[in-house]
């Protein structure tokens, strides 16, 4: 099993969710986060003054999948989240050693 963590632009969530559904993803967790990468933030107007916003709003998607589905899920996220602009996000893939469904006690079955 693997854990896929994707950081994406909030505006791309619907497209990513639809792509994940088509790729056979059974579920995901979405968290609102803030951060920066190559963009290094941006300037905003606040009460008539320019303010440097150092952290940009992003969404973090956490998706646990069987290892054989990882390439398809990663490609679905990449294709749906991509705008070709700086700040499209990142995808991280981690090995997941154990998972447990609380309701049934099933282990390592997603």
C-alpha cells in the first residue's frame, strides 16, 4: 500500500476529484493548508495598502491506495491539477506499512 499526498490549487479540486473517481479511487481526505514554493507568495491589496502574502492557500489530498494503483492515481492527479502555471503543486508518494478500518477492524484493505 502507498500513501499519496498531493498539494494542489483549490480551484482544481473538482477536476482532480472527478479524475480520481474515473481512475478508481475509493476515497480521499482534503485539508486546507497554506504554504509556498517557487511562487514565494504574492502581493495583495488590503485596505489600500500593498501587503506581501507569504503563504498561499492550497489543498492537501491524502489518498491511500494499493501499490498497483499508484501510477494511475498519480497520473490522474497530475493531469487534472496541471494548469501549466507556477504553483500547480506537488505529489508525494510514501510507503504505507499498515492501515486499519476502525468500524470493521479490517487491516490493510482500503
